[in-house]
C-alpha cells in the first residue's frame, strides 16, 4: 500500500494531491455545520463503491436512514450496495449516550474500537468515514483523557493498513481545533464565506503529508449527481 493513491471522489482535488489520498492513512475534514463535511465523506465512499471497493460509514449524529436519504438527494443510490453488503452504516450513537463517567468512557472507547475493527474485517472495507469524530473522543473530560481517547482511536485505525479513513470534525473557527488534527496525514477545511452579498463555499488544503502541496483555498459548489465540484482559486 506504500505510496498508493486513491481518489477522493472529487476530480479537481485529486489533481492537486498527486492523484488522491495515500492509501492506509487517516484524513481530517473540518468545518462548521452546513459546509459539506458529510457530503465530502459520502462522495469519498461512493467513489469507492463505483470502483468496486467496500465501504463503511460510522454515523454519530445522524440515523442510518438519514444518511441514505442525504445520499439519495444528491443522486447516489446506496440501496444496491447495502443489499450486496458492499456498504455498511454503523450507528455508533449508542456508545455516546451510554457514557456515565470516567471509567465508562474508557470502556466505551474500547468497545468502539473493537466494534469498528470487527466491522472492517467482516466487510473488507477499504474506505471508512467517521462522521463526526468529536463525540467519540470529547466528553468534558480532562485534556489528558481526551488525548488518550484520540490516540487509541487513530492508532487502531492505523492498524488496518488497507483502510483509508476520513474523519469529520466540527469547528467554530479556524483557530478551534482538536488533538485529532495532529494525528492525521492531512487536513482539509470547509467553510462558508460572505462575498458580494452572497455566501460561497470554500475548501482549503492545509496539510497533506508526503504530498507536494502549497496550502491554498478553492471555491466549490455542491451539485446534484456530482456532489462537491471545485472551481477557481478563491482570492
């Protein structure tokens, strides 16, 4: 898998990152609500399905039916892939709601990692999306505990060398980031900005390890049937 690149599902982005993401690594998609993080993740997984790859979506804030509905609104029918067991949605919300204290939080992370590992092996998934990752590692605990939770999760993902993972994270601003950013191979920031009395969406490539890249910001639109489509550089 060393050096192998896999498509993000966004053709324009692939051209900027030497053909795609490095296989077997984890990447962070960060942004405020409504900026397109979930669509980015679904587009990444759907591209894999079209290429004959199996995919796993870990849902935290949405129910599986809502994920399927959102994909359908963009023209991506996941039903055939679900029926053929090529695409699986893991509802992980129960692990978050069950937290009752420090010891339980630690136990839950072990359960999450165990369940995730089992599902990856069962499905043979080579693409995984965790949307969003924050609730799995942040729960009002100490900074040390949060760091431990994050490292446990990302090191566990790293053990699956054939699996490329996207994790999404909420952000209320460019300076508000979590420990997860320091544990991933790349960071892509999605934002909405006011320009000429209208909002536009932007995508910023902030970090991409082992990739020749100049950090830059690009405009993009969300188009039915295509998903995220990047445009010219935003000045």
